[in-house]
C-alpha cells in the first residue's frame, strides 16, 4: 500500500536511516490503527461504539507497551534498534492514561511499525502486530483464569 500511495501523490522515498523516530511513530500509529480496525471489523455485527472500544483497548499506550515487550523475542537486531531509537525519542507530550515508561515503549513500538511500513515491509509489520496481539490476548486470558 505504501508504494501505491507514494506513486499516486508523486512522493519521494524517505531516507529511513535519517528519519526521526517520532516521524516513524506518527506513521506507525496510523498503520497500527488500520491493522487493529481491520481485525476488529470481523466483529461487524457490533455497534460502532463497541468496535471503537475494542480497537482502543489495543491502541492505547499501555497495551502497545506490553505488545512491544511481548514481541521483543521475535525481532531482528535491526528491528530492536529501531524500537530502541523510538523508545528513547523525546516526545513533547505524554499520555494521561499511561506512565512515561509505557508511553516511551509504545512510541518505540509505533516507530518500528512505521519503519517497516515505510520500508515496504507491510507483511512483517502485520506479522509482528498479530503475534503481539495473540500474546497479549493469551496473557489476558491467563490472568482471568488465575485471580
């Protein structure tokens, strides 16, 4: 999809080695949201409000921070470096509903997703997102069984 968008608007390719981690996170946030909403659309018989609530439960900083932790063992060295750069970027604002640490991990996660997308590796981005979602869901299910 990234290549189609680039062609349609006549955009030049971004030098990802020079790109700000916050730029990558900006794009990664949108890509992550699109993947989550696409997955949530399978429950199409729900109200839009309920679909939004489900999507938001994955797109919040605390959930994304946890996904970054859960996906860590699946990452290549290059991906770990992008995650680290994003985590260490100094954002001018933080989430009201997450700790600074969670917000930084979530920014790293979004940076990684944005990097992969802009590098033309959408499938890898989706693969990591789905693996992290599955791991997060398994963790939630396990914690519900053991109060």
